[in-house]
C-alpha cells in the first residue's frame, strides 16, 4: 500500500466519514454517537491540506469519472479485495485475475463492452494478429484478458453491491436481455437509488421506444424513471414517455405545470392560451379556460387600475391604496378586489363584479359572501343592506341570504359594524339559541329582549336587566314588557 | 431547528473553524472563504445549486475547495448531475450515514419528510434502503428483535431489504442480548384518516398550531408576552411539558392552574422563614422553582395563544364536522360546512384536509360534490391547484366515486396485478385505484367509534379514543394493539382484506427466548411516511394500560398540514 493510500486510510478513520468501506463485515456504519463525533470532526475535512484534487468514488477510491462507468482508474497496488470494487483495471496484464462470478452470464460477457484503450488495443491487435479479428476483434482476445474485467458480477450481485454503495460497471450489460435482467434485479432489490442508476444506464444505452416498451410492463421501474425525469427537468422525454403510455391527461397536466415557471404575465397568458387545447378531461378543460380568461382579465384590470391610481383621480384608490397587484390572484380574490374598487360599475366593464360573476359562473353563495366582506370592509352598510333585500311582486321588501345569517353577522362584526346594523341581521338568525347567543355576545339588547319576550321567558328577561345600562331605554323596555299583563309568561 | 442544530450548534461549528453557515437556497452564498462544505440531502435541485456555484467560480477564475457531504447517503442520480454539469472532479463527495435522530426518550426520527411524497405519490423506492439501514443500526445497538410484524408494501420491502443486509453482515446485533421485544412496521397509507384529523392532545395541538421542528418549537411574542421569540425544546426533560403533552387539551388548563397554585404556595413558604431556612431555600429550591415558573408561564402562554387562534377559526364547528365525518352522520351538513370553508377562503390547507377526510371516510366523493368542491376550491385558492387535485387523486386521498360496476371490475383486475409480485412487477401505478379506503367497514369491524353511554371523561380516558376527544380510536394504533394482543394477524383476515393486505409476521425464536421479560415488553413502532403526536400519545396510553413500552421510529413527525403540503403544488 502506497504511502498516500495509507494516509488516506488514516484520514478516513480519523474522520469517521468513511463513506463506504470495502469490508462487508465492517458494520459499525453510523452509530448515533459517531454521527455526533462526525460533525465535531468537520475540521478534519475542511482543514485537509492535501492540495490534490481528491476525487472520491462510492468506494472511497479516487476515480476519474462517474463511478460506475468504465473509465475509472485505480491504483494498481490496491489489494485484491478492493480491486474488485473498481471497474476496468488499468495496466491489465499484470493485474491479478479474479474468478468470474456466475457462468450463465459468461456468454454475454464475450460480447462485452468496449475496451478501455480501444485505439491502442486495436493497433496492437492489428500488428500481431490476422484475419478474424477484423470482424470480431473482441471474440478473439485471449481468455485471460476477460478476467481483467474484475467485476464480472451477476446482475443480482451487481445490484447488491450497488445497494451497498460500491462501484460496479454496468457497461458490460449490453444485450437487451442482460439489461432487463439487471433492471428486474434492481427492482426486486427494493432500492430506488439502484433502480434509478440502472435506468440512467438504460436510458443512455437504449433507444427510447425500446426503453419505453420495456418499462410499460415494469411499473415500479416506470415510476422511477418518471420521477427521475421530473426531478431532472427532462420535460421533453417525459412527455414522450407519457404519450407513449397513452397517459394523455398526465401529458396535459405536465405541460400545464410549466406555467408556474413563467414569471412574465404576458408570456404566461400566451402559454395558458396554448394549454387550452391540451387533452385534459372535459372538466379540467373548462378550468384551464377559466385560468386563461382570469389572467387575461387581470392584465386588463391591472393596467387600468395602475393608471387610475397613479393619476390620483379616483377617490377610492386615494383613500385605499392597493397593497398588491391583482395579477395571478385566485378568482375569489379578484372578485373581492372588484367588489372593493369597482362595485358600482356597469356589467359591461371587465372589472365589474357582475361581469366576473357571469363570466365565471360564480355561485350566488360565493358571490354574496365575497361582496359582503368587501362592502363591510368599506363600511358601506347601504350596499350590505341592498345585498340581502329582495322585493316581491307586491312591492314588499324582505331580507334573504343564500348563506346563514349567523355568517353574515360574523362577517359584519369582524368589520366592526355598529350595533344598529348588526342587530338587523342578528334578529334574522333563525335558530333561536344561536340568535340569543349572538345577540348577547354583540350586545344587541333589543334582539335579546324581543326574543325572551317571544319565548315568554320572564326569568331570563328579568335576569337580563342587569346586563343593560341603568336608566337606559333598554331597561325601560324590559320593565314595560315585564309589566305587561297580557303576556302569558311560561315561568 | 434543523437536525444539525440538535447535534452541533453554531458555536460548536465555530469552534471547529467553520467560518460561516449558509442555508442551501436559491441564492449563492456570498462567502469569501476558499473552502466550501455542503452538508445536504441527496437532491437533484441541490446538486444544480452547487454546480452553479462551482461553475461561477470557475468562470471568474476563482479556486476553492468543495466538499459535498450527503446525508444519509449519496444517490447515483446526484453524481450523474454533477458529472453532467461538468463539476464532477471539482467537488469531493462523502456520505454521513446519519439515520437516526433521537427526538426524545422514546421517539427517534429519520428526519426525512420527503419520504412521504417520494414513496407514496411518486412510487420511488429511494428511501427504503435508508429505512433498512436504520433498522440495521438499531438492531446492532439493541440486539435482535424477537418478533416482527408489519403492514403495507413499503413495510414489507424495508423488512426484506433489512433482513438481506443483516444476513450478509452477520451483524454485531446477533450476539447482543435483545432489548427490544418486537417491532411493528406500518405504511402511512394504511391509515390516512388519523393523520388527517385535527389534533387535540397538547403536544399535537402545539404541533398543529406552532409546528414543532426537530423536537423544538418557536414560541412567538404572542406566547412569551414579550417582544421576542423563544426556542423551546419540547421533551421529557421539560418537567411541565412532560406532564401535559399526552393530555387532552381540555384537561391541560386545570393542570396548569393547579401547578401554578402549588408553585405560588412554595414561593409563599419563604414568608415565615428564618435566615437559615431562607438561605437553604435560595440555594436549593429557588432555582428549580424559577425554572418551573418559566416553563409554566410559557405553556400557559401557549395555551392562551392556541385558544385565541382556535376560537377565531371556528374550531368547535370544525371538530364537530370532523366527528360527523368519522361517524358517517350528517354527511350533507359536513359537505356544506367544507364548502363554506372554501368559499370564505379560510386556510387552503384546512379546506383540502377536510375534503380529503370526507373522501377517505366516504370512499370517494359523489361526482357531483367532487366537481363542485373542486371548482370552488380552484376559484378560492387558485387554478394551479388543479395539479394538487391530480396528486391527491393519484395517491388516493381525494377521489371521485366511480359508478359501482366499473370500479369493481377494474379492482379485481388490479388486485390480481398487485398480488403478482413474482417478477417484481408490482403495480404501484394502480395504487390509488386498488386502495379503496373502506374506512367505514374497517371502523365497524374494529370498533373505532366508541359507543357513548354518557359523557366521555377525558381526564380519565378509558381507551385510545381520548386523543380525539373520545370520538375515534386511531386506526393505526388499533391495528398495532390488535396484532400485539393476538401475537399475529389471526382473526384479522377480514380487516386485512379491507386494508388491502401486505401484512407479515415473523418470529425469531432464539431472540425471543433470549430476551428478558422486560425487553419482551418493549415494542418498536416504525411509521413509514410519518406519524403524528396523537398516535404517539395513544400508544403511550396503550403502553401504560398493557404494561408495555413503545418506542417510535418514524421517517418524520407529521400532521395533517404536512401531509397536505406534501401534495400541494406550490406557486413558483
């Protein structure tokens, strides 16, 4: 073992950061205590004065390129056990031979991957040999040389070793059958990291149609590839795959998702326009259409309102400057905005609430809730009143709401509505108990008094007397009711 | 608090000459240091971030040393990205096999919240190896487990992979005296209902309200009644917290006020003291009292803040709706409650959670309701949530009832595919289709809704239902209880069928015989995809009742909001 290596060994051991050790039986892994020490020893890593660009592979060996590829180099003095971990060895002939693992794969290994030093090899081949080699140079190499492929592991062992973070060359899995056996082994091994690694290899070495075809019957592997493509952002390949699988809805959604990355609103709008034709379900198509229309509207409203605000001509914008732009907000927020700033506009304008309501088929309930919240915020009690007032054909007015009046009360209260306004709605709450509790809570004395009177509950009414101010009109009212001989009290 | 804070805080890192700490975010770190060390989870996004830094340095001719430490392990895909970005040789990589973080005396977390989405939504098996290694580690520390039970596909795979590792290593654990009697592995998708419920035990409520991160919580100014926030470690060491954590919220007030009265009394004792007694008091008791005083005031502050927030949110009404969903009563009413919740633009996560709860207890929403709720949701919270709905459908959390006939036909076909695991061709893609929740039937079979005769006394709970105000026994915990009681799955066949199976039960007779009686009563409950504080409280209760001790290993602590957020497609 060279000195450098020995130093490295020491370094690993001292730092507890032994990423992966070669000895399978070494199983101290990462005990919790060690984890603690590991962080404490961070300095060892950071302070490492070794100026060489130290590259460490999965095995902890210095390597030149991605670990499981064939290009890897390793110091030839590595001990035999460690040697197994590396891929193709350099300086082949002098290298110790390793037994081949499983015979069933020896056939395919005859057709195995390209050589480490192709030009050099073929040159020497050409010098020393004749004939056949030109057709099948690989076939003709001395048997001993194959042993240089030190990791002739069976697919199962390859997977096992990869699961344990060890270097394994996949390049020798060249036949489709070999690749698939390897993939199936990876899936059977339950380690997603290895499954993905194999898929990366397959993706690189198989035409996509063939890969897709094989994955179609391998659902677990398929999930891994889809997830991998999503994560790496290989959108085009992902879409091809989904199309191949006839998952048209996912194709559409996957394309639609891209809009999230578009910051510029104009571009986003254009993109969404393009999404409308995608193969969504009928239901989703209308959502996408709405999304596009909404953004289109918002762009128009935003341009107008910014102008209005800047010019300072509109009172409402002067009084309540906008806190944020309306772009990319949900529909309900947009409706609120429009009820706040554009309530009285005629239906013809894009920014009018009625127009929004019609265009997006906003249900009554939703509309009333939002309009109520907006008008209450502005303390426009007249508008609130109008929202619930309906006239019948005889001209009588009546208050009606598509939501419970207790909700109305709650929203009004949150916006600090005066008692006079509140009590008008509290007394419309149908459930007597809720009405009483709301009225008591918000000090709508008249409602409380009337309700107790209707309930003919003398005890409660008497008790309530102490809740009202002494000498107030309310107290007087209670007294007069209590003195009313015509009421038949229940208690 | 991050897992790193639990192990090495800033001052320790400083002592080891770490110049500055940065969060790996989208912005590059503006450091002048010539050595960077990235301690990261193996994520593609993070690799790109690092590659950008390295490449930017290269462009500006700056030379630095870069080290990436992957925790808990390196992924091949990450290396691929480094290679593609042309920085492979420029950075050195390492692994920190950090699997277990003990959050408390009985809770170990792997701190892998991404496990949930990666496995259950994307069908990616990348973390199974980590789970297997965590088990291996526990096994080596505490000896072999006598019995192993499990339910769920991931549980089974993790178990198999772990056995594989174990056989190969002829582990250190073999010679040890077993300290853990049995282990129970459970997939989160066995029971989504429990994870979706509002929590009402104190610890769960604190998690739902303030978010406990890594066993620590940030109490803001509204709790501390000062102008600064305080970070508090919540664990068994906190004398006040440890007594209320498992209690139903309603009994917490009483406890705290009793406690303050006692404290007052102890302070008051000093009045009649002579000098010597006073000296004793100051030197021996005062510090403890002060400490207790500080903790008491914090938890009282937290309770107040919780109360304030919950009253504002109609918590009472929400709990009522939840309970009717669990019991299957007044579904119409609950549906309109959810609708109103959405229309009023109350928290998007809460609305989504309630919809999922409705779906999963009802085996999917009636198509008409599904469409209308979805439309209103998109209108209230943004059209891009179309993607969220798609995710929820795929994972089976929010589905639309299909016409009876077709589903059963598809189902039978799918279940055949699913059980055909010969070639490892398990069909995860059909996961959601295959997983009909069957909650109502399971609930009936296992008696999850306690029949009420009179009030449920939350101060003197009689079963695990107390963690949900006596309205519901958490399914996950009930399964564990039943299996431990029966020492296997016998007699639970019908439940298993409804749960979609994938159960196992293995006993290691040598380990079982070798274990001391006390060790045999220790149960390691492993939750794959996260467990909630309510479940922990329920099992602690069960442990007390049955004379056993539960230890929890979870991929992460979860709650309904985290489950929903994992499914949500964020605005870019």
